[in-house]
C-alpha cells in the first residue's frame, strides 16, 4: 500500500476510533438540519430550486466551519502527542504525509456530507428536484470543502497545538470568505484580485444555482494545491529548525 | 556503520552540538552519555533523519544522510525520547502500521510484527489498546516499532527513561539481545545502564564529545593509569605504609575499615597488583582480595563533565 493511502487510512480510522469524529459529525449534521429548516424548508413558500440553493448555501457554511475542526488535529496533534518522529523518520516524503492527512480529512468531510442527502430528498415530498442541480451543488460543496481542508492542513502544519491550528485556519478562511468585502473598498487591480480570491461570493453561487463553470472548479483546485504545497514546505522547513 | 565528521547543529545562535567526530562499527552497542541539554537528543535526531545538520558529514552504512535521507531511513529504526505511540490503536495494529510505513510489504507485515513482539516481549499485549499500557510496556512497544522493519541501525533515545528498576533490568536484557543483529546507539544520563549495556561510551558535554572508550578505558585515562583496590587483614595505616614502598604507587586512601579488615584504594596502574601483593605479604600482611579499582562510572562522568565545564568560559 502506498504511504499516502497508509497514512490516510490510519488517520480516517482515528476519527472513528475516538469520540472526536462522532462529535464533529453530529454537530455538523445538527447544524445542517437546523440551517435547512430555518433557511430552506421552513422559510415560507419557495420554488424547489430555491430551497435546494438555500440548502447548498447552508452546507457550504457548515462545511467550511466544520473543516476547521476536522483538519485542526491532522499534523498539530502528531506534534503534541510526539508521534511525528515515527512518520518523519520513515522512508516517506513530506508530500506523502501532507496528502495522506488531507485525503483522510476530505474523506471524513465527504462521509458527513453524504449523510445530508436526506435533506434534498425531503424536498421531493412536495416539490421537484433536478438531479443535475444536486450534482452540481454537491460538487461545489466538496470542491470548496477540499480547499478549506487543504487550508486547514496548512494551518495544522504551522501550529504547535490543535487550538492554534484552528485559529490559524479560521483566520485564513475568514479572510478568503470576506475577500469580496475588501474588493468593495479597494480600487483595481487590488479590487479584481480580492474578488477573484473570494471563497464564496465569486465562485460558489454558480454551483448553488446548479451551474458548473470551469473557472470556479480551477479556483478551488488551485487553492487546494497552493495550500497543500505550503503545508509541504512548512514540513520540510521544520527539519532545518 | 556510522561515520560522523564535524557534525554541527545550531538552534538560532546556540550551538546544540559542535564539531562532533565519531565512528561506530557494525554490531556494536554504543552508549551516548551526557547530562540533560548536552546535545544527545539533537545528535540522535540528526542520525534518525528527523533533523538536518547545520554542517558536517554523516554517513550511515556508507550513505550520506543529507544527500539521500530516504535510503538512510530504510536502514534505521528510531525511538525518540517519548515513544511515538498512537493511543487510539491496538499494539498489533500500530506495529503493523509502523512496519508498512517503513516499507515492509503487507504480506510480510504480520510476520515482522510477531518477530518484533517476540524480541521485545510485547506479544501478550498484541490486542491491547495502547492507551491502556503501563509505562514499561509503552517503552517496549516504542522499541518494537523501531525494530519492526529489521533495520541495520537502531537509535534509542533514553529507552529506560521513567522505568522502575524491574523494567530497567528487562529493557537492558532486551537491548543486549539485539546485539549482533543490529548496531545499537542509545543515549542516557543513567550511568549504570550505559555501563552495563554498551560496548563503548561516547561522553558528550555541551555539544562536544569529551571522551570515548569502554568504561575501563575511561577509568584508566582519568585515573592517570588507574587504581587498585586491595582488602587486607591489618591496620590500614600499616598497609598504606607498605604499599607506598612499591614504585609506581601514588596516593593511597582508606575506603573502609572494620574489625581489623581494611579496604584501600591505591592510585597506580593495575599491572602493579603482583608487586603490591608481594610487598604486603613479605611484610606479614594477609591480602584477602585485590582488584582493579576502576573509578566508578559516576565519578568518571562527573570528572569529565566538570573538567570540560570548568575549562570553558561561562
């Protein structure tokens, strides 16, 4: 088995061997349910497509926040528990460690996200749902989740503790989510740059509406790549310290 | 097996180790001895490919650790000062994970785990979750993860740290059993453990090696030729008077004296023992016992570290 899968499998198992994984999943699903009821099903008369759109808006937000807590343990916990030397003294590359950790957290997020399928299914009771809309929405949610988890992996590589990792990740995600607000108060070319970086405002609404634009897919994939690349560099730099 | 030349590591402005030179032969059990903060852990982290050195050459099995750390990692097993254990896993699963991480194929991992558990006497906790293990078992599982992929070189940082006397004896036996099959480099500030387990000692102080050799070598070098311990059935003053007549014997002291029996420590090379016995017997003094009175390791260690400390500007 490759080192990436080996690390991902152990880490994913770690979420389910302890209560942490269940607690995070339960809180996220509860929040998803409450959000869906408040802004979707229970928000008055709406077209089914609008309810689905509201559902993905809620899912985006809860997944982004959940990603902070899912990813905070990835590398920071290894550091505090003193288990990192096992991995860094093994014949594996730093990128294999980082990608393995990232994949485990992404798989956990995917499992939690998959459980939310019952919510759009409930819309079917009194309305119609386009499966294309659902597919696009879930793709967007997972792409955005991937970027958030990658940023969390980077935050976890930087931090000495899980709490610090969560704080670093929350700050980075907040800056990216609010980037479109910075765009409003700046002039070009900064305005364009902030708008292009906006984690939600620029790139998620098309998915929410059921449209897949290559530009948005590339943005989330590129953000994932850059964050993982930075995490690998942090791990390499620690060997020099 | 290990060739170290000019190894230096700076943490910012602080030199944790400075210009270390030493070599270790295949199959040796070497003890890295030093006070806390002497630089042992830093040196072992570099040999374990966890840290990169600031300067110097380190070759493990002929491979440069800076140029090809990946290949070096295949040849080493590393136990840091805190065993790197995942509390949420069982011992068996953890060791299998460690084996596969170190490149043991999945099909052979179970056999490798069984062998490692056999060597470290951890078979009976195979199914036990790591969080429930005693400190002694945690250390042993730590050693097991270091040797599960059958590395040529084992690096053990303070393997007996925090163990009770019974567990220390068990750990010593475990390490001694590894002799020959593995080259072992272990560190400690527990002197008796080092002397009983290792073939050779490297004494490190303030990031520099201040002495190396066997316990006896160090004692001889420091004692200016060594010491002799002699037990006589006579008053100590009379025995000392006679012993001093032997050419080559310097200062004499009384270690203890009860019921007409005295134990003396004579400064002089151990080769003078026959002459000392002859002189004592010819003067009517019964010799009950005579032995190499090597300076005890604690005093050697203190002398080495204090001399070095006094010699440096603070």
